[in-house]
C-alpha cells in the first residue's frame, strides 16, 4: 500500500509506514541532490518540528527548514 505526502511543494509517493527520514531521502533523490550530512530541521504543516524516526501517514505535509 502506498501513501502520498508532500515536502515543500513536491508530492511524493511512499510505502505505508515510511518515516520522515525515508521521505527526505526520496525528496533529495527526486531533486538529484546529495543528502545533507547534518539532518535538516523538518516541521509539519502546523510548525511543529518532527523527528527523523517519526512515522508518516497519508496526506502529511512537511517543510524543510533552510538557513539563509
């Protein structure tokens, strides 16, 4: 069973039970970027930070916090 989630403005299709870390790996691969050495800060649609081992569910929306 697959589920759809969104990171920033990119929609991804992941396996059921995927974690935030799995989603980020897929996101960086989709954009052909190297996965950062330091795990980036990730928040949900409400602004709460989420842990890399946090389990996702269908329809989750995540945002990668970037330092400018």
